């Protein structure tokens, strides 16, 4: 069955998918009477052309790395965790509770505590579907997607009735204390003599995300637990025969998955908004699915895919700011990329595989 | 190489166009979207009216996410757009941080007070307008029971409700007012189906006039009221035309006037606290060819009398947001 070299699988196919997606997007932009070349230039310039753009791109990228890792670790155990959205929302709650609990003296102390808060809350939210899957056989896709709605309703209730800042019209908590404020790229790079735009939301969480990518690689390919997760994902019956406890692996994989999703909150809640707002996740949990699919559940692929979607988000914002392209069409462009790279992967894979088979008759 | 060239060219042309368009005003819509037939659309209407009358152009943007609030404000301010008008209280905290960084740019925020030297805060006396439509509802009602359907349960909407109840009770102290809020999240601004369900529930409890202060959700309220043969009251924009002869009136919140005035004043827009009430046409009751047959002379007289008294200060309509409570509820 080894029909394709590995480079074609991990690089060529995503690239072809991406080109098709961009071509279709170009047609969409043409159809509304705009110039696709100018639109692409606006997107590239807006997301990589200045430290302001880079700051926003990396901010979105950080979100997608965390949710991408969350989906990827579950993929390795052949579990489809669609609940990243809800787990990240609950992670936000955990981070907010930690940040508001005391007057933090320094972010270096607040950050680890907030990470624990976010990870624990995210993992706890993933635990119930994991337990139901492992013990009762309730399908994880159904339960995690339903838990997104429960999470949204729960957050709505808490932010309106319980932890809302008094006197505020918007549903949000009080701002976090200054000691819980994470350094932005501007503050981190200024001592090194690099001038970075001070108003972008990119912050130290990006480095945490990179560390998580390394941790993910070590966990999956260099530990016994990672081996068990992969073995379980490859063949459940073989894993059980080898003495791997399916209940344990299902629950642990989902706990790690939920923890990654919950960790996202250190970026969007603690790093950017510095208070918990309603609907703070804004779809990043779902983007994580596309990121993990496109990145083939490998840390390097996830980083590149997250960067791509960070570019699409920031570039899309620039499109609606400067080109008067309605926001609905920006979503169409983002959706085309997800559709092509995620759902229609086989459309390109088949012909490419045939091409390689012809060139190298086995 | 050619790609690099064209990229640089694009950057240059972007910079040029940004430089040439200084003093162009900008309008930022809230997440509800431009065409909500209500609040945002009223703002868009004001901007369009200004553009048509002066031949000027303006920039606009609909947001996709919360993180874009500050981003849009900064990018527009950096590009030299002035003044920058934003529709909605949700911009409050973003504007609080952005405004001091651009002391030469004027910002106008609607429905919220931001205390900065270069910000014009426009708030409306919705309770006064709601008081008037409450009076009309009580006069039009045959059952003595009227309804109120709010959007998201926030102090602003309770302010609408409180003024409305006061108006109803002023005409008929025994009248009953049924109140429902659509929800507690921003989704409540755009849920016409639930609006319709709430209307049906209120009708079954005897309501024969329903006032919708619920953004896009109100479209469902007005539709259901028309289907079931009772009267409804629209909000923000003039919605009388949606169901001619079946919308009693609309409580117009002249967001369009606020945007129009800000755009007309341009960079010289006066900053500070700006209250738009009955006295300066900030709120009003919509009467046009679509609802004229429904309006009796007695109603007109009562509304005119109450308007004069409120403007003169003889009637004080209680503002829910002044003390977070309502004496009649």
C-alpha cells in the first residue's frame, strides 16, 4: 500500500488542496466584482507586512495551536473530540477564577497557576464524554458536540448571573489584577532592541504553545503512554490483547485533549482580553479540527496549519477593513480552505496516489 | 521578484490611499450586523443619508470577533479616519484603551458613556419614548393586557420596559403588562423564532398589543402579531411599513440622527456627554401612512400633551439605569 513518498503525503497534498482553495476563493472575489490579486496582497500585507499584522496573526495562531493539539492527541487514540470549543470555554472560566482569586504579585507566578486552572477545567469538561465513551459506549462525537452547547449555556448563566462585573452592561467579569497581565511581544522584545507594535495581542502564551508542541511530540513518540495511545488508535482489539486498558487510555487521551483546549484560555482570556467575556473562544475549538487534520496530527504540521489559519483570520479582518469585502464572504473563503484541506482531502489524494503509482510501477 | 515588487506596490498604494483619505469618517457596526432592520441599520441609514446629501464617502466595517473591536478602532484611527463612530455599548472597554492613544482623532460611541477628552458619548432617553408608546398601547388595547418582549436581559432593555410600563399605567392604572426577555446572551438580539413563540405565549395570556425592544428578534414578534391579528410596536428604526395597518407605531431611537450629526460635524464634532431625548428629537413616535388608520385623535392629543410635559419637566419618567430599579415593576 506504500504508494507515495512521505514528502508527498505531508507537503504536496496539503499544498495542492490549498491552491485549489485559493483559486476557488479568487473566483468568489471575482464574482463580487473585486480584484482577487489585490485581495491576496491585502491579506498578505495585513498579516505579515508589519509587526502589527504579525502580532495579530501570531495571536490567532497561538489559539489554533492549542486547539489543534487538543484534537490531534485525541486523533491518535482514534477519538474525534469535537468539544474543543466547550473545553476551551471552560478553560477560560478556570483561568478567570485563578486570575481573580488573589492580587498576583508577578505574571511569572500567575501564569503557571492560570495554566493549571485552564487545563484542569478543560480536562474536567472532557472527562464526562470520555467516561461515557469508555464505560457506556456513548459516541464521543455526539457527546462532545452536545457538551459545547451545555458549556455555552453554562458560561452564559455564570457571566450574566454570578461572576458578572457589577454595574456593567456587557456580560463580562471585572478586569484581572495587573499582576496577572502577561507580557506582550512588545514588552518581551524591547529589551533585545527589537521594536514590535505595542498594541497587538500576541503575548508570551505563544512561547507556551511552542513548548506544548515539543511536549506533544515527546509524549506521543517518546513515552510509554504515547505508545499505548497510538497502539489503541491503530487497533483497539490488538491493544487490548497486548494488555492495554481501553477505558484508561480513552479517558487519559481525552483528559490531555481537554487540558490542551483549556490551556488556550491563557492566550485569549489572560493574554488578550484580561477579563472573561461571553463567547471568548469564537470558533477556535472548531478551527482546531481543521488544523489537526491538515497538520496530520504532527506538531510540525499543526504549527504550519495554525499559522495558515492565523493568516486567514488576520488577513480576513484586513479584507473587511480595507477592501469592503463583506464579512460573510471572508467566512466563505475561510470555509473553502477548511473544506478542501479537511473534508475533501481524498479528492486530491486519489489522483496524486495514482500519479505516483504510474511513475513507479511496483 | 515580480511578486515582491507587486507586494511592495500594493503596500505603497495602500499607504497612499490611506493618506489621501484623511478626514473621511468611519462607522463600525456591532456583531449584530449591518442589516438587522433595527439598531445597526438605523446607524447605517444615518451614514447613508449623510453620504447622499454631501456626496462624501465613509468607511464601514462589520466585525467578526471580539478581538477585532480594538483592532478596527486602532486601524481606522491609524489610517487617519476621523471621526470614528461605533454603534453599541460593547465598544466601551475597547474605546477606553484606544482613545488616549489617538488624541487627535474624535470618537463617537452610541449607547455608552466613555469619559475621555476626545470621545463623544451619545445616550438616548429610551424611557421617554417607551413611555409614549406605552400610553398608545394602553389606549389601543381592548383587553387591558399588553405585552413587552425584550432582547437580551441587560439594564438598557429594562430601561425600555420600565418606561413602557409607566406609560401604560399612566393611561390605565389597572392594565396588566406581561414582560418577557428573549435571552441572556447576545444571540437574543437575533432570534426571531423565539420572539414569535414569546408573542404567542403573551397572546394566550390576553395581550393584544406587544412592544418589541429586541433588535432582530423583533422581526419575529411583529410577524407573529400580524399573523395572529393583534397590534405590535416596533423599535429603533421606523418599522411601521413591515406590516401596514398592524404595527401600532414604532419607538424610534434616532441612532441615524446621532450618526448623521457626527458625520456632518466631521473632525469638529463636539465631544462630551450627549443625551438625545424627546426634547431634541433623539427619540420619537413614528406616525406615517402605514399606521395612520390606527391612531385616534385622542391618542395623538394624549401623546402630544405628554411629550410637552416631559420636555417641560412636568412629567418625569423614571430611568431604570439611574438606580437599577423600577418603581412600577
